[in-house]
């Protein structure tokens, strides 16, 4: 073993370095920087200086650890190091190591290696030598001190020891890769990237499969190749392992060639789960022996045997938490599995039936109380059924926590825990509180049955745990979808987790049910309890003191389910807000609030021009207390759809750009624009700017497939809630579009024309036009345009404003022909329209300029209609 004291005392420090050969002469300056070195000598072979090496601590630096010179120096038993050790000591200001074997680098420092399965002596010598060259040590026999096992077989005592002790089992390529990186000072045997050189579980194994479906067998064959093995047809002489599905195959065919190992399917998934070949003896397929047939003696003996067999079958299934589900009819199974987890108020789930062995429970003998030998009352039977279903449910939760969670989290298993801690917390983190409260409820019901009387209060058992149930269930139900998504993601990306789930299917405590099927049970439990309590209420006399408590218990459980549903909706709407904020560029941080929830998303086009250009695609995110208005980007830079070669070098853009956020308290009126030939699916919001106390009109149009009434009613409803007003209709008014200059006519045409004009402008412009000058010139050109009516009435220097972009609250004393008051349509301080009836505000006489709206200001973005809620690319992103 090499002595690698990298920090020796000054007396042991190397005083002289001899650079051997032409390949080491350039290291003279590096050698002089090492602490303790007083002399650096160069030599062609270094052999002539061997006799002087004993006079002081001397190290020979050799570039190649092979050849005649290296072998002669090695036989001379001098200290030999490689250039990498020299660089390492100079870089970290260390003394040269005092080594007894040639040392090229320190990549395997402190690593203890054991080899198994190597029959080629020359290859084994090469591997052992190179482990020493890289600072490692080798042990012949397995022990607790070894850090790695290097193998070329997947069986044997040493291999099994490494698996049981959790020691990494590496292939010989691991050592070869480290030696190829011998010049790298930072090379390390513990680099996680070198895990690809771990021994595959099916190394040099040829598998054959029997009893599996065609689809499952194909999947298993693909996994065999991925894990270093091969597969062959049944009966092939190359097969080393015959994998049998013991659920479908009861006997091994006798007319085929049998391999050395015949194992159950659990062996295959167990190998993949721990990334090592499992012990075949544990999973050996045992042929079921056929019981000997005895001649029938009499009809009585046949009946006795039949009765005995039924008792054996009952004993086998007694106590299993899944026995009741197997006895259900197909219709009951459908109702049990088709229940939606989104609602706890679905009471269509059929509760579990009572097992016969409950009748054997000991019941105290009291007056007028049925015993196990007497007749059991209907009320007692329902309570026993409630207890049995509770025991089954607790058994399922116990399976989830101990068969799945505990095994996944085991840190001492080979290759460590199966899942990352964050994934384990998402899947199982909310189960323990539910398990604890139902264990207490089960114990209360058990004590109630053992001391049964008709006056025993089942309602108290439920009411005493109501508060704990209210706290335990919402965290699980709220993130149930995330739990399922995490299971699916890990199942597809983590082969060990996939194999673990397959392995658990064969365990009797799982009842051949997947983890997802077991995790749906907490969602189903409370509706099942309600049904059983209602059945118990029917069988309880009116003069029984438990009658009133049962009614309270039923109402309490229903209230808990209602609370869970409301809490789930609130949580989902708050989670959606994070996605919305992440999708909006320059989104205000104040949009995130625990007191706010998301209502709906509406894709619209702007008509007013107060927010952006007329015809621009916008999106309204309607919340409970405000409305976020964003501009939709049709082409997002940095996306895969962009064809520009410069796009990958730019920062990816978000799908939306923030324009404005309107508080519900700032909305004075919601305008429903009447449908007309030149105005369809349009609506508007009259908003008062608190800073300047002016009212502005924001008008929009939406797709014909969108329900405009649903959008407007939703805004009015939330507006009424914020303002604490009971009359929702007060905030809605119906107006003809021409009265406010709102029209959708020529919207597409104007949008395309301006888009083309902007392309031409960019082609001939060399710098940016000042925005003020651009608006002034644009206004003058518009005022002189022959397409504008009454342009002859304009005096020199006057510019006519567009009706769609006009500030409707400005008042010009000189000329008020281009202004309009919104007082008739906005709610004043009094709260009602000033001079109009509800829903039919006073019509105002408008000047001719509003009869024919001016040419719209189109946007440079193309038109895109959308609908309420999520886009087609992500239908459930915001709802």
C-alpha cells in the first residue's frame, strides 16, 4: 500500500527533485515552487543518480509510467511521481507525498478497492497497478473498509456483500477513464459524472420472459437492453434467467431448455430498483404442488371438506384491507373509481361492506344488549360496518406510509433513496396528519363496539375529531393534482421509482393496486362516512340520545367537505396568480395578494386606443378586486417558432406585456354595446382616474364564440362585492355604439393597412422620429385627409382628434363639438345614473362627427381572436 502522507514533517520533506527525460524539463520552474525542495536536477534517465538518492529525500519525476527507464527506476525502489502530482503540490502549496509506490496523480486518494470476477491475471495486475498509480489502495477480501467494488460478474459473495453494504459496484472502465484523465489535476474518482461506469444490473445476463402480456414483455425487453443485458426466446440455450409472471403462470413448461435461474417477475423490477442484480434465491419461482386427490368416501365427507375449504379461504382473506373491494359488483367498482377528486360533496361512492369476522368481537353482556351469541341489532351492524371500513381505510394509509414512503426514503439502501426529498414531500407529505386522526377515530369506534349498548354515542366519536379532520384534509386535497403529476413525472423519468412501483404491485398489502389508486382513497373517505352515518341515523330510534348527535355529526362532516372544496378553489386560484405574474412582462408586484383570487381570462381587441393602438390584441385578467390589462404578443422572441437567426441570442420574451391595472373601485360603469352590423361583441368600461379625477372610456371587442353576458356579469358581480352593493344590475348599462363612437367596422382592414405602412416606414427610416413630432404630423395629416368629414370647417393649425382616442372628459370652452360627457353612463357619488332609467341611460345628441367614426388606428400586430379562459395551447393554465 502506498504511503500518501501529503503533509509530512519538515524532516521528511523532499529536498531534491530529479526530472527524468525530455518530457519533464519544462517542469523545472514548477518544481522550484514546492515547499521544502532545495535542489532540482535534470537527467536523461536518472539511473546515474539512483545511488545518490539515499543521501537525501529525493523524488524522480517521470512523464510516462511505462517503458525501460520507468521499470528500471521502479526496480531500484526509488520514489517516482508523475507531473500531475508536481502540479498539484505547487498549486495547493503542499509538500510532495512520501510514497513507496509510483504515484502519477491523486485522483483515487483515500479510495479502497476490491476486485471480483477477474480471471485474466494480466488484466487484474494492470488494474491493481493503475489504482496504486492514482493514489488508491487494494484489498483482496471484502471488508467494511472498502469504498468501491470493481467487478465483471453479477454474482458471488463479494458482489453480494457490496450490494448489501451499499458499496458502489464499478466496471473496469471506471479505472480506465480515470487513467485517461491522469493529466487533470482536478480529476476525482468520486465525480458524480463517473456514475455511468457503475456495473449494470443485467451485465452478461440473458433473459427470457413467460406469462407477461405482449406490451409488458416488450417494455421489459427494452429495459433489459438499457440495463446491460440481453434477451432471447423461450427455451434458448443462451438464456441465463427465466423471468415468470407468477400471477399468470402456475407451472414451468417441461418441454423447454431451462436456464440456471428461474425467478419471479419481482426479481426483474427489484434489480432495476436498486440498480444491481438482486439475489436470485430470494425470488426463485416455486412450482405450485397439486394436492393429492382422495377417493370420496361419502356425501357427508365431501360436504365437510367443502366447509373446511371455505373456512380456509375466509381465513386467508380475513383482515385484508382490500377484501371488501373484491366482493363488489362491477357497478360498485365503477362508482368507487370514477369519483372526481375535485368535489367532496359527491356522495355516490359506495361504502365498504361489513366483514363476517366483526361479529366475533367481544361485547359485554348487559340487559337488553345483544351479544355475539344473540341477535345483533341493525344499529349495531351499521356501527360495525363503519368500524370495519375505518380499519380498512387506516390499513390503506398504513400501506402508503410504510410500504411506499418508508421504503422510498431509506438512506441506507443501495444507490441511496429512490426519490429526491422534495418529490417525496409532495407525494406523501400530507398523508401523516390524515393517518393520525383516523387512527384515533378507529380506536374510539373499537372501544365503542367492545362496550356496546344501544345508547352508545357514535356521533360523539365523529364530533370529537371534527376539528382535526378540518385541518388534516385540505392540504392533501388542495395539492392532489400536483401529487398525481409528480408521480407521473417521476415514474417516467426515474427508472428506479418505476421499478419500485411495479414491485409494490405484487405485494399482498397493496392488493395489486397502484400508488395513484391508493392515494385516491382519502378523497373518497369522507363521502363514505356521510353515507354510513345517514344509514345509521335511519336505524336509530327517535328517543335515542344519539339521534341528535348523529344529525350534528352528519352536518359537521358535510360542512368539512364544503370547507375543503372552498379551500381547494381558493388555493387553485392563488396558485394560478403565480403563473399569470410569470407570463406578464413588467407585471406589478402588487398583483400577488393573499386576499385576491383569479376569476377569468378574456382575450379581446382594443377599440378605444386609450391603452394601446386600435385593433391591438389585448388580454383582460379579471380578479376579485381588479382587472389586469395586458398586450398579447403574437410572436414571442426566443421561442422555437421564431425563424430569425438573431433570436436565440436575445432574452426570451414573455407572452404578455403589462399595460394597466384597474381597481374595481375605479370602474364607474360597465357598458354593454348593443349588437349592430358595424358593432359586434363590443363592450366598454368607464374608469375614473383617481389621480386626475377624469373619466376615461376603454372599449373592447371579443370573439363571437365568447359569451359577452358572462364576462360582463362576472365584472359586475365582483364590482358589487367590492363595493358591498346588492344590486348587480346597477353597474350595467346598454348603449348603442354610435353614441360613444364605438365601432368594429373596418377593424381588420385598418389594422392590415397600418401594419404595411409601418413596414415601409422602417424600410426608409434611418433614425427614430421623435414621438411628439410624429403625433403632431400624424394629427395634421389626419385633419387634412379627404376621408374625414367636415374637414373644411377646421381652421389652420387645428387637428381633429379621433373619436376612438379622444379624452371624453376634456372640455374646450371654445368648441365643445368634439367632446361628450360620461355623466349619464357613470355612477356618480349618489350611486345611480343621473338622468336615465336602469339599463337605459339618457341618449345624448351628438355632433355629426361621432356618427361616422374616424379611421381607426391599427396596430402592427396581426389580429387574433381568443376566448374566455386559457388559450388552445394550454387549456387549463389559468382556470
